């Protein structure tokens, strides 16, 4: 089964597991990539792309916009393309 490769921000799973087992090691985030890990939830393929059990999705041929871009385009009176999606894959 495929798993979600959506990148999420947070403490990597191996660090959480080590803390849970009270392993003695020194770790601290020394770069932004240290706080990014893959979602890992099971993925369901669809005719438009894929969706995972955690709510992430990807649609083939979609154009993705973050909230700031959406607000900026609305403020300038610009319309979004018909295939526009939010960064998490949700419809706009």
C-alpha cells in the first residue's frame, strides 16, 4: 500500500519515539528541514490524483495557492483558474 509523502512540520517521529522511551541523546533542530517529515498515512488513489487518511491530497493538473496568494489575487480583482486548489488540496 502507498503512503502519503506530504511534508508536515513538527518533531520527526524518531525523536518522539526516542523521548517516549527516554533514550539519552542530544538532538536539537539546527536547520528547518529537521522539523519536516513525511505524513506516512495510507493513500487511496483516485481518478484525479490521490488522498490520504490524514486529509492530504494531490490532484493532477491542479494549480496550488496559499492563503496569502488567494487574498492578494482577490484584492487585485484577479480570478483564480478553474483548477485552483489550496495548498492542502482543498477546493477554493
